C-alpha cells in the first residue's frame, strides 16, 4: 500500500507579507479589549464551585454533647485501601466504646470515601474542602480532636436527612 | 465391623461408629451443621434448636447434636426444610439480640453473625423493642453483656461439668431468662473461667483484658505452646502490630483438649516488652559497646580459646529443645562441663476436674523434661533462686542462656575468664559479662518444647525479634560450627535434626512428623516427676 504524503506548501518568506496575519491577530486583541470575556477567577476572594461528588479532607461528626460519634468498630481502617487510618479502641467514663486514638494521614489518603461508606454510625465523612496547607508534614496527620474541629461541610454524597440512605 | 453403621449425609455415604451423633458424622463429610449449645467437650442439652436437620422418615426435624446415626439413615443438612428451619430459628435469636456488632468484641468471630450472614433473612421483621439487660461484671476476667446472650448455656455447663465449680446459672424464665452468678461471689477465685469467653458463641461473655483492644479480623493467629507450666498446652498467639494481643487455646485432645488455664491465658505481657537487648554488647571493665554479630562471635571464640579451666553453663527450662541442644553441643565442643538450670515450682497443682489429663502443673517451666533429657541438672529452690554458687566461683568459661539471674549481684561471673550471657534483657547479673548476646524469645522464634509427659510440640514465631536478636540455637550453633569446623544449622528443623544426632531421646522424631499434636520422645518419662 502506497503511503500518501501530504505536502505542505508554505509561503516563501521573501514573497509574502506578515502584515495580514499581524493585523488579524491585533483585531482579536482589540475585540477582547472592548468586549472582555472574563476567564480569570479571583481566587481566593472568589471560591470555586465544587462538584457535587467532591471528596475532600475528613470531618468527624459529633453528638450534641461534643463526643465523637465514632464507636471504634474498626471498619474504616479495615476498608481503607491506602491504609491511612489508625484506630485504637477504648472505653469512655460512661462505658461507651470510643476511639482512644483516631488518626487519618491525609497525605496517604486517596479520598475514595470508602470510610464514609462503611461507617455504621455515620461518624466519619469526607468533606467539601480542598484547601490544605501546613508548615510541616506531620500536621497532615489529623487526630480525633482535629477531625472534630473541622468546620467545613460533609460531602454532598451524604444526605444528613437520610443518613443511612435507605 | 459390627458396631459401624452406614449413613447418608447430603448424598455422601459414610460408615461411622455406632453412637456417633449426626453432627459429628456430618463433620466427616465436611459439613459443619450450625450450632450453639453443642460443644464436643461438654454434654448436649439440644436447646439452641439450630442444629435441627432433615432426617428422611422422621416426622420432625431432628437435633443433630444428640441424635445418633442409625443404619441406613438419610440426612439432609442443606435441604429446603433444614434451611427454612435454621432461618426461622435465627430470626428468633434476632428478636432480642442487639445489632451492636460495631461495638461488640466478638464481631468478626461471632457464630450468630456468621450464621445470619450465611443463612439468615436478608431483612429483619422485628418491630418490637428488644429487651435490655445492660452489662454485668462476672468477676475474674469476664464481662457479661446480657442483651447479646443466646442462652446456649455453654458457660453454665462449663463451670458445672468441666471446672466443676457451679458459679453460673440461668435465672428467670422464658424471654427474661439470663445468665447470672450467685450473689456477689462471681467467678473470682476460679482458675479456668477464661474458657467460657472462648466457648461463648456470641459476644455475651467478653474478656476484660481484651475489651476493645483489637478487632478479630486484624489478628494474626500463630500456633504456639504455652510457657506457663510443663503441661504444654497448645495455644494460638493472636498478634497485631507485632504485639501479642491475647492467647487462645488450640485444640489438642492429647494435651489440653479445648481449654487453657487463666494463668497461661494472661501470661503474654513479657512477650511484648520493649526494653530488649537489640545488639550484641562487648564489655571491657566498666565500658560496654554495641557490636556486630561477627565481632561478638569472634570475640567469644577467641576468649574461649584463651581460657582454661573447663566450662560451666546455666540454661533455662524456658528455652526450646533446639536452644538447649545447641548449648549442650557448644559446651561439649568447648571441652565439656556441667549445665545447670533453675525452674520455679508452684506449691500445688491446679487441676481441671472435668478434663483429668489437664492441670496447671507444679513445674512452672515449659521445657524441664527437655532440659533433663539433655543431661542438665536442676539446682536452686522452688522459687527459681539460689544454687549458682558453683558457677559464680568458676574460673573458666561461663555461659548463661536465658536465666534472668535475679538473685545474683553485679559481681556474678567476675572470676570467669570468659563470661557470655545470652538473654533477652540486659540484667544486673550480666554486668560482668564479657559478651552479652541478644536472643529471641519463644514468641519470636521457631522450635519445640518437651512437655512433662515427653511430648515434643512445635511452636512458630508470632513476633518479629527486635534489632539484631537471633534465636539462641542459631547463635550457639554458629559458635559450635566455628569451633569444630562442622556445618551450621540455619533453620529450626536443621537444629532439631542436629539435636537428634546428639541426644538419643530425640533421634526417632522428625521435625515434620511432630505435626499439630506433638510426638512423644523415645525415652519413657516419669509421669510423677514433678
């Protein structure tokens, strides 16, 4: 089979003027000057719309009295594909099972949201949040207090009015 | 044979001895009929009603745990009738059983969870509130969560039939019935009550020691041998994060049946100690420096070559046969000498009345029989102290393996021309040692123990040894090989084979033949030795 080759005939520089191309380019520039189309977003003053399925850094839900909802069942560290959750169970002064240690390494986390999906008590959630900046790496290991302090909303994948999606 | 009957279970024809229950016969064709109240070590009240199977010709489903097989019987364990029956029974269990699996310690190893998952209804139909008992402290190591109880009464029967100390009973009737202790006495003072936590099919009885500590599916189970006494109970070490989280009995009808005592069950903290020797230490006067194995072993051999006056060694009856055999071989290679060991003895045996061959023995070391077979002599008192005067004043080579030397001063071994201490911790008694060599514990190495009746039983490593710690048989074997120019045993089976060639009692046993039930050594061992 013969190979077809497309031969490009470029104008020879000594017989052509660049003026026409330059003028059409400038026309576009001036058109934008009088009729601007804004594409630059003034972040962080203006915030981006997040996708409804956005999964960001975690939030731990709390009871009305400030206790974490987590019962240290151990399902999230079990299901976590990135192995980023560390959990040590214990008992609080009222005899309830609760996490003595609950740490999520947000660097290791791949934000799959399976921890939220598997949680039987709707305690851990991935959040609608993406701005994470710290001065040290170890600040990205969120402990229980930090997870409870997070004030950004949970992901829209979870509907608090229908917590178990039934 | 006249006393064999033919029976068909799920289409499999098999011959079993007369008197076998359908449940046990079904195990032989690989079918585990779901059950709660039945336990092979106790009587069967047939009250859980879960093991009902479909027997052809019988008008009603039969409880397979008490129905013995009959000739020509045809049993279906998976027929529609049997499955529908089990599904119904399981639904009744869930009328009152709380769905608190996330906070239940049994979750992951719970029979109710498994059976409902496999054969139960997909959706519950119960709308009524469940009865609530809360939890009760039964004393000892046991917590009782009454809500989760399925009233199989295994715990009551264990205490009355096996431990034969009636501490538990069923109070109230029907829906309100619950397991309880007598007054405030509880289980305190009993020595085998940990077993009721094991046999509880659900999370009603849980161990205080293990409460909320780890999830069942996170634990790695390693077959091992209990080191608390010379009975040699078969155990499983349940580990997570390189720590032993709990000890459970492993079935061996020849030794411990299904049971272990509470002493052995809770004797694991020493395996988790963090303050371990991690590198060989070479000492010169008051200075001590960490060194590599090569330099340390070279130093030991040079020291041994330069010293005269014979060898004295202290062994430990807590060391494996391989360790002791390697020590014996090294002492012989260095010119021979006496090896002594010390071991603690309790005042009394603690028998388990319902299982006559099992007791917590007086002899509290796991391998005294092994040490005796290697020609080592026991010295000192019943509290494992004293008796080391001969070694302390010895002027030749002194080797200590495993003994913690709690009762000797820091000047122990000062007179020796070479003092080598092999241990897990840097103890005061090793202050004068020229070389302190880190060795692995029983939980970190592979090997065998010889129990009081001469049964050689294998254990496997459950933990990672810290730093440069190595099994003692490897260290001692390397020294012997260097000294004699022979081969070195690099694996525990090799070390055991080498042991067989030096100690006649072990020569008839192959490491691979020991299996899960152990093998008895050739020499007859006195059963009244302790």
